[in-house]
C-alpha cells in the first residue's frame, strides 16, 4: 500500500509553485516563445528533484519551476537535461496584463447569458483596441478561466459554450 503523503507529493509541489508565483501558469507568458503558458515546468538542473510513485519529477523548492506553453513543455520534456542552453531559466516572468478588460466590455446580469464565442470575440476587439501584442492576447481557454474568476458560470450546450449571468456593454 502506498503512503498517502507520497501519493500527494507531486500535487503538493505544484500547489506550492502556484502559491509562490501567486497564480497558475496560465497567468504568465512562456519563457521560451512568449505565448500564454499552461504548465509549470521543473528545471532539469534542479537539485533534490524527486520522483513520485508515478515517476513524475518534482521539487520541494518552487523557484526551480518556470512557465511553458504546451508545445514548448513537450519539447523541453523530450530534450531532457540537454535543454538547458535552449531554455533559459529566469527568476521573474512577465505576468499577462489584467486591466479593466472585464468592466470595459461586460457586466453581470442575473437574467442574461452570452455565447462563449461572442464573449471571446468581444474580448479580442477590446484587446485590439488596447493595443496588446499577439503574445499578450489570451487564448479562449485562458479567457474562460478569467471570466470564471469574475464569478461567471459556463455551460456546454448544443450551440457551444454559454456564459451565464453575463451581458455585453454596448460599445
């Protein structure tokens, strides 16, 4: 029988990383390509890295992690320890901007709903008007996560994703 603390070690390490950097990797840019990150990657050079019961590497020290997008993380994992020169580890990361995109474009409304694509397109119009560079514009997945952080529920329907209790502010 596996000790429960060993089972949770990897998840606990990931939670410490999110706490250390004050958020999920999706709030940061990939340190290699500048796209929206989706994972915290462990530096292959991390001392004291340990394997959990499933063979996943983790470290108790959160500063050995850095944000990567899915594509770069797969490349980094495939390259193994030889990836060092290509992937420079940085101590600080660029946080994606969180200006007043929500209140400029949307409002809470208990009796309204909005198609997810309509909401995302409105966000893209706002991001173009705000002059964000392509690497600063959120993916649809990140947009949905940010909307959820504002208390908006999302439901999958036959017509796609619907955002509940949300309405567009007329421009």
